[in-house]
């Protein structure tokens, strides 16, 4: 395992998923969240928990990148997309389970599935490109 490349990959993925989720949830779905404000914590409460959100992103990306580095370090972007897709299935299943137990408006299920899968697939491709071995 190449530790410097792993650290760079984790940082790149952390920045990517932070921006991706901001665009997906803050920009694209922002008005839908406002229309269903009664279903969510008040914005001040969510902002107070923002460090926890970023800590979770970091933990997820440490695992995402480390599994790649241990098992697929010399694979290309296509393998990265497949890797992202498969890990996206795992993560997205967790989001779907939330709809079973928490009164989340149904209108968010498909956007969460699509954004979760897309973010994971793009993260896999990005990881493959960033972690790739140096050309000989």
C-alpha cells in the first residue's frame, strides 16, 4: 500500500464528496428540503452538527480508499466505477432503510438513491485516477 497516495486520495475524495453533497442536497434539492422543513431539524441544529457530518465523510472515505488500496491499486477507471457502484449499493441500502424507520418524505427516496449511487461511482473513478501507480 502506498501511504502517501492513500492520504492524497482520502483528501481528494473528502473534498469531492463534500462539494458533491452540497450541490446535490443544498442546491438541487434545497427548495424541496425547505418545503418539507417540518420533517427536518432546524437549520441552526443541523449547522451545529456539521462537524459530525464532515467527520462521517472522512471516516467513509478512509474506508473507501483503504479497501481500494489493499485490493485494487493497479486497476483503472472502469474498475473504479464498478467498485464505486458496488459500495454505492451498500451505502444506498442504508439510506433506503431510513425510509422504513424514519418519517422521511417519500419524495426524497429516488433523489437520495440517484445522488448516492452517482456520488459513489464518481468517487470510485476519481479514486482509481488519483491512487493509480506511477508510470514506469
